[in-house]
């Protein structure tokens, strides 16, 4: 029975898992180096972690080149590793870059912030790297076992990161709430997966989809399949904080360290979306007629609750939490419009573009809020940002750019996200939904402008100056450049989003079964 | 011979018990135990399906669910200790668990 | 091959599992809940044995009943249980919670009774003496990557638990 090693772990497996291996090595390296560093050198951990992210990005680029070579040989989209449980297709590669960028910017934002909080520990950066590994598994997993384990790796790392400020009561409690609701939703999600396993007898997404398709032709209103769909979707909607499963988000966002709030609202959310799209587009597409009304209802509820609740918030982090819930509503509309038999439709492409631009503009806004944290000022209330124009004009103007982009004003990046979602709704004939979405976008402008109003029109409440650390400066520069450049020259990025969907799922499934 | 659906019914009832405990209990540790109950219901239905399909992949999934449960319990209980240290209570109403 | 355990054992073990599961969520003292949960876990282990899954049974007894529950009991002892006992047992929304869970359970049961035809009652057995070996082969072939990720998951759990619970706030 003894099998040679190369059958367990082939060279393709090695290539496809190299990005994760890099992150794991550097994460463990950070944990070890941290023990050797004197306290005043602790910030070196951040640079180690950043180097790890760069190495991982190089490994992702290697996978991308291999994909290009395979395409030249007419085998596009056939990158399957670990016995079919990992598919590093273009969809996954796109998300890999997104996660790495989000993690890098969040680390840049954290260096100074953790020093102010007196919590500068190597574990923080190691946990960020480990959570990125989990996200990569969520984006590239083609097997429910890998998807579930990756989801939990990301979630567990994030729970600890949220509670990282142990002196701060808010941070502890946020971690507790997030963990309880996260574990609860994982339980529901796993129950749904078990039902799908029971229907199909396989843990592979492609196999499950094929069996579901046949099963569904035979009995179209099978209650077990519908129950499985409901429980799985509930778990997924919890993870992306869609209404009515959003209660954890504002509390967790408010209590978490500000840089982690930014990280959660972009990278963790993008990973949730990667998982959701993987499952809905690659496994559940036979059930689309059943889940469509549900998604329409959830997206409308999400838009309504997110936008209305954001109107009355006085805490910046909470306000942005509700606004991020509202953004999820727009993206869900993309799923409504996206025709799943053709994954490269405008709706899905809109979601991909949206996630990309959202990474830059939202992290930028959180970078500005991070800079408000000074010696004894927590700096996350709207009052704290008042009069920013007179203290730090550059920052105030950058914040205005990010806010306008979040509101979807052209020619900034956020406009393109909303544009494709609305376009896809009109293309697919959902005129009423498009109208509602546009109205809510106008409402969104109001609460973003409330922040701008405080920055430009009101007097500062404290005289304490705002100072920028080099890391934060770099983070602000990257996010601002990203927001403006994507807004003005969108072609490259739109092509990247289209590229990520250019392998239709049918061939991916066929590639697995050969 | 016990039909497979009996196991599924048992699993569903256990799962509902877990959800009930999660929703109504006030002590955080017991809420955690309710989550363990839910995960065990998931495990039971996986093993039942694995036996029905004569495929061991379901049992492998159970193995991973147990790893996840162990890791979640370790982190969760550590967070509970941290919260308890600052608040001296285990009642999530005090920590506003369900505040909108 | 004749079944190892008669139907009686199924009913017996599931009754034990259900009663102790209800005890878990109705006892006020968390120690009692934890002990009831251990009984549930052990009776589930018995059910796994009836489903020809000896490996899962072993892991269930060793990891769940042996490891996780001891952790729970430790934490219950660490935190102030006297104070928790004085507080209300259920929260204010308990009626809503009860109704929601009953509806959920009812939905699940309705679905299973309606969809019973999908899962026929007869199924043949795999010879169980090979079970552990086959599970091992699967883990190191098809599920190699999840297995490695699980090791990272445990590392994160260790690091996270140490970060959250260590006493010194340097």
C-alpha cells in the first residue's frame, strides 16, 4: 500500500500552495523573531511581515505566469492541485492580490497605532499573515472541507485581532460578541454543508454541482435541497454581514483596533465574498431559481437597514460599519443581476470591481481615522474629526476624496463599482431595483457629507496636532493613489476584473473531472 | 436496521437544542456549550451520510470539525477569561450581546 | 454481515443524548451543563460506533469528551461561578428564542419526513476493520492541504489563547 511521496505532493501542488507556504513561513518567523527583539525594536516585526506579503505576492505571480503558459498551450483554467481540492484559477488569483494588498496596507496602518496602544507584539502581525492564508483557502478551495477549514482559520485569527487591545473593555467585548456570533454562523454553515454532502456524497464542489443538477431535474422542489440552501446561505450572509445577520458588525467594528476594523471591512469581507461567490457560482448554480428571490429580499433589506442606520451614528467607526453593510447590499444586487450560467456577466464583474475599489477607498478612510488616535484621544467620534481642515489640510482633503469615492461620485474609483452594478441591473431588466439602489446612493451621500461637514465647517475641539507616522503616510499615499487612478484610468482594472472571470465555470468543472 | 433518516432527525433535534440554548441562555460559557451541541449535530449528520454513501470523506470532515471546535473553544474561553478580568460578569446582557 | 447493535441501542443512545442535551440548556449551574454535555458527547460516540465509524468514535471520546470538556470545566472553575448563579438564567427574549427554535426544529423535521424518500433506509456496510487506515489514507491524499491548514489553525488557537489570557499587561 505504500505510495511514493511524489504522489501525495506533486510539483503542481507545490506551485499552487507556494503563496500560502510563504505566508506560513514568515508568520512563524515573526513569532520566533519577536522573542529575540528588544522592546524598542518590536516594529521590525511589521517589516518582516511585509516582506512575507511581498514574497507571497511573487509566488502568486508565479502561479499567474504558469496560468499564462497553460493558456498558450490551450489548457486555460486547468490548474487543479491536491486531488481536486484546490483550484488556483484566475478568480482565485485576483482575490489573492486583493487580500495581500489589504493586509499590507493594514499592517502599515498598525505600526504606530499599536505603539500608542502599548500593544506592539509580534503575534499581531503573525495573526494577520495566518488570516491571509485562510482567505486564500476560501478563494481557491474547491472542496467543502478546505473551504470550511480556511474560513475558520481566517475567522479565528480575526477574533483574536479584534480583541487584541486587552486593556480596552470595548475591544474585549467586541471580540466576545464577534466570536459567539461567528461560531454560531459557522455551525449553521457546516450544517448546510453536511446536507449538501448527504445529497451528493462528495465533498468536491464540482461533483456536488453535477449531482445537484441531475437531482434537481428529477425533483425540482426537493425540500432537503432547499433546507441545505437556506442554512448554507444563512451562514454565508452572516460572514458578509448582510441584513438580517449583521448585528455583530457594528459592535465588532467599533471595538476592534482601528487598523483591524479597516482590515475586516475590506480583506475579511472580500474573503467572505470569495467564499460566497465560489459556493453560489460553482456549486449552487442549479438552485438559482430558488435563491434568487431570497437574495433580492436580503439585498433590499441590507440597503435599507445599512443606509438608514448610518444616518444617525455619531461614532466614525460605527458609521463606516453601517456604510459597509450598505455597500454589501449593492454587491448583492450584482449577484441578483449576474447570470450564473455565464460567470463573466456584468453583475459578477461589477462585484469584482466593487471589491477592488472598496479595498482602497475604505482602507484610506480608516487610515485617516487611525491617524486621529493620539496620546490620550481615542479619536473615533465625529467630534474628533471636527476642524481637521485647519489642523491637517492634506489629510482632510484625502478624507474628502475617500468619502466622495465611497458615495460613488465620478471620477473617483467608487463610481465604477456602483456603475457596473447599476448597469448590470438595467441590462438584466431589474429597473425597479436599479431605481431603489440609485435612491439609496443619494441617501449615502448625505451621511458621508456629514463627516465632510464636520471636517471643513466646524472648529476643532482639541488643539492636539495630528502627526503622521511614515507607515501611515505610505498607507494613505497608496490608498489615495489607488482611489484616484482607478477612477480616472479604469480600463486596466476593469480588464483585470474581466480576466478574473474569463474561465467559465463549466470548463473548470470539466477540467476537474477529466 | 435503523434507517438513515432517524439519525438525521436526531441530528436536527440536537441542532435545534443548540440554537435554542444559544438564543436564550445568559451565561456565556453555556452559550458556548450550545455551539458545541450544534457542531455535534453537524458531525452526526456527516457520519450518517458517510455511512449512507459508503464514503469516508464525511468522516474526514468530522475530524476537521472537531479540530475547529477545539481551536474555537480554546480561543473563546481565553477571550471569556479576558472579558471576565475586566468586567467580573459572564452575562452577555451586561455586555450587550444583542444590542442592535 | 449482521448488524452489530440492535435497534434498541439506537433508541437508548438517542434518548440519552436528547435528554442530556436538554439538560445542557436548562441547568442553571454551568458545571451541571458541562457534565450533561459530556454525557451527550459519549452517547453520540456510541451512535458513531453503530454507524461503523470507529475512528470518529475514538476521536470523539479523546478530543471532545476528554480534551474540550476539561477545558470548559477549567474555565468554569476560573471564573466566579457564585456570582453567575445569582443572576437570571434566561435572557429577556427567551420566549422569542424558544418559538424561533421550535419553528426551526419543526421545519427540519417536516423537511425530513417529506423528503424521506431521498434517503432509502437500507444501506450496506464497509468492513470496519479497515476504517482507521482508510481515513488516514484519505487525510494524506485528498485532504492533505486541509490537514496542513488545520495545523495552522491549531497554531493560531495556541497563539490566540496565549495573547488573550496571559496576565502580564506589559
